């Protein structure tokens, strides 16, 4: 089943994001290589695809896991969480309808 991992950043998270980004992306690449990643990306803090110093307010990952527990475990091990980028992470079942 698919799960949405919805993360909210702490204030002024950009520097922490930059440090943890390679490890964060490596985990997403592994999901991609396994054919389990539907979509992933950050929420820009301003209405711009490249927010610069404004940074980001959080992230969304939608991926396939065997259970809610497995998805939660994966989310709990995210380098952004362990590096203090995320203030809150919510994991929910997700039903893909379109496309």
C-alpha cells in the first residue's frame, strides 16, 4: 500500500537541510530503484520553485510500504529528522486514484 509522509520543518531549517540532503536523497533514490517511490519533494517557503534563502517549510513523500508501521519506521530514520530539520512528521495511508 502507499503511504504519505508529510513533514514540517523547524524554523530556519535551510542550513540543516543542506548538510543532511545527500543522505536524505540517497534513501529516496533507494525507494526509486526499488520502484516504490511515487513522488517526493519539498514545500518552498515562498511561491517559487527555487526559494533561495527563504528555504522550505516541509516535505512530502508518497511511497509504497508493506505496512503503516514500516512506513513510520522508514520516516523515523530520515536524515532530515535525525538532523533536526523536521519538527513534525505525519505518516498516513494514501490511496492513489489519478493518474
